């Protein structure tokens, strides 16, 4: 075992914030105590880079790099290693880095393990090891805490690619590089290095395959191989079988039977391949579960070998520990042997009735994309059969498997138009499988100017929907418009559906003129009997083409709604909602839910969304699940059921991120921010708002951005910061170029009116009520009528406000919804208390508190409790001494303390009391010193305790009423 000190060099890392945080915790703790950490990840994920970063970041002491000696043995004893580490750590903490520790031999690993066990935390020695996760962790390292490296996220991989190429890669090339690398940074860099400048810029075709055997072996550290020919065949068979599997594992029985076909027993029957000879099935043992097709019982023969270290056998499933190693095993195998394995798998699967997977393996056993002339006809026939079976809905297969089959059929197709059509079909299935990263390269391969307009139009349709879910929605809009024009002559129904999807893109972008222009042309002839539709490209909210009548009605109704012709919007949108009551296809159900939300029929929207979710799950379409959850979450929000909205949005966010739908994820984050804005979780709101706005700004998602900004403002309002809330919301709801999304800003008007009145901006509040009154009259929002009455009450003089608050509460009783009704009751209770009507105020505030607690609105419940406490209706506290200490303050200081305790900023206090911010700062310093508190939280707690004393509470009421009368801050 040898060591050397570090030469620090610059290290640039992408997308490893979680792992670096764990390493930083170890480094920061070393000046006080020792610690150990194991970094594990498959080859190429950056284990060495992380260790270099840690060594460069450690400044508290020396860094020692350990490794085995030149011959792989340990050249120091445990005692020598311990003495060296303890001597070094006596003066300063020591960081010990051991990269690729899985390559050490057993004596070296044992020596290090014993040394680590004998070190104490007082020795201030930090041990940082890295091991490859493509094999089992050595038992000597198994007890160490582990930091796992996963593939880079799409954004992290894209950032690395831009760094490696200086941003010059053509978009289509960029997409293919990212898809082939699968988040492996070393593989991504290796693929870039093998491209010429012309290939990188898209001027020349890319080499095929892009990730070839050389590139894969370079990253994997060579071609993995087993200890015997049988183990090598097992590795190759598992790797080959995995190409047609949906997951990372394969059926051990299938592998068992394929190996029997590959290596038959001696004697009568098929002859073994030359030079192979008999052998028992390796690594599976006599108790493996049977797979597809017939199989013989294990016969006599040599003892079965253990499963190679690169594989894991779990029950009846086999998988590689590393996806990169699986790809490398397949790519580096001899072509003839690889084809033989695929042929054996095809025979087993076809015998067992697995048509599509069997045919796929049969195609892989025949050759590559450029066959010899003698076999061209045979390959063309296989391609035709493969495409036909992939298109057969009666054949059970996942979207991912169909995508693989279509892509393979396209590779084997010589005719350019048919090849483009099959690549487009593959991209569509990849999108349905929740893999837009796979759809994009397939669409790039589908580009063929000689293809018919209908084929090019279908490709643009899929491209547009891909961008709508995970890209700039402006680009999606243009692609979908192009698709509509290309499809108009040959497929008018599809053209109409593409145009409707283009309108959805304009809607998401908040581009009202573009949305109206897209909906302006009359749709194709509406059939008397709606066509059932066909499985086609996904639209903005579904996966397949809708019945023509649904497309027609939705377009007509949406346009009428946007033009303000509300009387003409109800009938066609109502027809779309009605069809959702009898449909079972998720696409049409999602359109039904969308129409119901436009009409304000929240119950129908929830029903349609829930049925769409069930149908999407039954179909196995991962891409539709987050869409259905989005509608469900919005419907729950509109109904005021924030906890249910949060539940749906949390699941939708996870699914959207897993399936690469960043735009959909941004919408779910906006919903989560809105749901959290009524709770006592400001950090959660800020986190979701930041993430939603990050995607929304880059992809032009004005709708998601408006919702997120509304959530931030509502959180400010709930925490007693009306000035901040009014500033935020003013940008969204007041006329001007920065106004929020045309279909969302009206929903935020009630919050703005409340904040504006509290901030003294009554004229701004009045300026938006005319439009909001029109919205309430339309009836699309069940809460709008009650909210309108509440807004008028906030702005009305005293003699009229009482009746308006009561009218608002009556309207809430008709519409339902705990949260909005509780907000109105809270404002009414505050108004009553400030007019010295405590008995009435206590009843309204108690109702508000119960409503907030029932719907989980913690931050608003706190406001209601504060108001009740001011009336003496809150439970008695246990504070002692606080009333007397507050009594030492001057009247001006007490006024300031009351405002601060309610959550007001210094600026808000200054505006409310008519003094300067500097005056507020001065008095607060005096208050903190006099009361012995160190934070606003402690001050608020002391005020709450003091309010339990009746005499102090009465004095507080008198002083606050006088303050309000003096400052004119009566709301």
C-alpha cells in the first residue's frame, strides 16, 4: 500500500450538489473528529472527480492518497499505517483518499479495514474511498456509510455537454448525444471526442452506432468477461435479453432456456457449435424458474458456476449491477456470437408465443442496418413484419417495447418515406412511454425531405407535443402549426387535432392573440357520428387523437370563451364534458376535464381527471399519468381542497420528473406552492416557486409562472405582509405588459384587493373589480361571486360593509369551500372587532378558525387565533412576567411591538404609523434591550403571553384603537 500527497488542480463538477454536501460535511467535521465515507457508482459517473474535488476543497490539513503497491500487494503493515496516520493527525486533521478501492487485492483491503477499525474519532482522520458499483462491495468496505452516484439529470448532462462542446453542437446532434450517454458524464465526453467538427455541427451524418464498442469499453474500463466461456455466455445472454425488456432485469428462465439452445447437450438432436462442448447451464442452478417456451429438466453435468459478479440474481430475475456494463458486454461481444445469442432467444420466445419480442431478437440475429444485397429482401420482410406486429393493438406490449420494435424496423427499411414513418411511430411510442429524451433522436432520424407531407406532418405533431411537455412552448406552437398545415390535405381530422394542440401551446405561453389565431380557422367537417379516433401522436393533454367531434366542440367553445362570448361557449364545452361521462379513453377524458374547468364545473373536472388517471394507469402510459394528476390537482384547488391538491401534485411531480416532462413538473410545482401558501411552510413555498419559475422562464410557461407568483404573494398575505403581497400581485392583475396569464390573473384578484386595501392602495383595488365582476357573472368560478362581495365589503364605507360581508358569507354557503369562506369570516371578524362589536366578532372569528383548521390553513389559522386572543377568547397561556415587562414600554414602542408581533416588516410598521423606517429601527433596538429578547419570534411569543392577562389585553385594545384612529389604518 503506497501513498502520495495531493497536487491540487481545478475541478468542475455538474449536478452533484447532494453528494458534495455529504462530502463537505465530512471535511468540515475533521478538525474536531474523524469520519469515513464510501463513494459508490458505476464506471464513468465521476467518482474520481468527486475525490479530487474533496482533496482540493480540504484546507485544514494534509491530504494523503492511498493505493495498492505496484504488484497489487500491501507494502505497509497495519501498525505502520496507523502510526503514520496518527503522527500526521497530531498536528492537523488528515484526509485520506483511496480511489478505485474495489481494485485492491484482499490483503490490502484487510489492512485498510483493520486500520480504520482501530482509529478513533479523536484521531481526526477522514477516510474517503470510492468503489465501482458494477460489482458487489467488498465485505471490508460494507460497514462504511455510502454516498451513491446516480446518472446526471437531463439539465446536468446538458450543462456538461455545453461545456464540452462550447455550445456548438447542432440541436439534433445534441439530443442524440444526451440520449446515448444516458446521464453518464464520462461516456458523454467520450462520445463528443469521437465526433469531428462537421459531425458535431450536423454537417455530416453521425457514426452508427454512436456509442460503439470502443467508446463503451473505454468508459467501462475494458470489456467485462467471466471466468469461463459459460460465464461469458451468461453475461451476453442477459445483456441481449435486456434489449427487449422494459426494466433492468430479465427472466432467469428465459436466459436458462436460451443457453440450452445456445449450448445443447451432446447426443441426438441439434449439434453444438464448434469448439464449445457440453456444460451445465452456468450460474442458475437446478432450481431456476421456468421461462417462456419448453425446457428440459437440468441433466447431469459439471457443477453449476456461481453468478458472475456483474450480475444479481433476485428470485427468478437476473440483472446487471450497471447499465453501462450491460451495454458494454453486448457491444464488445464477437458479432457472430452476439447474433447466435439473439437467435437462441428468438427461438425460445417464438416457441412460447411471444411474437413481438421474439421477432425483435430475430431481427437482431440477422445483421445491422446496412445488410448485404443477398439478405436485403429477407431483412425487408422482417422489418415489415416487425412494424405490423408493433402496430397490432391486440399484441400485449408496452409502449417502450413498441418503440424499440418500430425503431428496429426503421433501421432495416431502405425506402426513405417508410423509414421516416417508422421512426416517427417509434418516437410517438417513446413519448407515450415517458421518454421524451428517446423521442427526440428518433424524430431527428425521421427527417426526410422526400417523405410525403402526411408523414412529415405526423413527425412535426409528435415533435410539437414533445416540446410542449419538455421544451419551449413557443417552439411547440410552431411545430404543431406546421403539422396542421402538412396534414390538412390527407388527414384533416388529424390536422384539426394538431391545431387544437397548437392552441394549447399558445395557452401555456399566455399568448392570447396566438391562441385566438390558431383557433380561428373553421375545423374540418364535423361528422354526424363521431369517429372513434386512432392511436396517434399525443396532444397537449392526452396521448392519442380524439374523436373529431370532441376536437370540434373544444375548439369552438374555447374560442368563444376567449372572445368573451360566454353565451356561445357553454354548449360546445358542455358537449365535451358530457362525452367524458361515458368515455374510457384517457385522452378524451382529459379533454373533458379541461372543458369542465373552463366552465367551472369542478365536480366534473375531478371526475374526468380521476377516470383519466385510472385509464392511463391501466394502459401503462407513464406520460399520461402526470397530465391526469395535473387536472385533478387544479380541480381540487378550485374547490378549495388544498390537502387533496397537494397529494395529487406531489405524485404528479414525481411522475413528471421521472418521465422527463419538465413543463408538466413546473405546473405541479406551482400547485404545490399554492397549496403550501396557506400552511405554515414558507420555505416549502419558496422552494417550489423558485423551481417552477426556473423552468417557466426558460420554456415560456406564463401560466405556470403566474400561478407560482400568485402562490408567493398569497404566502406573504397569510403571514401578515400585505405590502409585499400587493407589490407582487399588482404586476399580475393590473393592466400592463407584465400582466399575468389571461386565464389566471382574475383568480388572484381577491388576494390583490385584500392586500391593496391593507396597504392603502384602494384605487388600485377598485381598478380591477370591473373585470372581476364580469368573470364572476360568467359562473366559471364557484367562489367568484362570494369573493366579489368580499372585495366590495373591503372597499365599502362602514354603513355598507356589514351587509356586503353577510352577502359574501351567504354566497359562500351556496358555493362551498372551507378556505375562502373562512377568509371572509376572518376579515368580517376583524372589521367587527375594530368597531367594538366583540360578541359578534368572536363568533365570526371562531368560525374562521374552525374553517382554517379543517382545511389545514395553518398560517391563516394563526391570524384568527391572534384576533381571538385580542378579544380574550383564546385559551389561557402560561406566560409569567411578560405583561409587566411590556408595561415598561412607551406607547409608541408598544404600537411598534404589536405590529411586529403580527409579522409586519419595519417598512410596513413605518407606513402604518406614519414614521420613518429609521425611527422604527431605533425603537426596536430599545425594545430588544429592554425586554431581553434577541429575535422577532421571541418578541411575538412574549406578546402572545402578555395577551393572556385581561388587564393588559384591555389596555392593548384601547391603545390599538387609538392608534388606528390616529393613523387612519382602518381596513
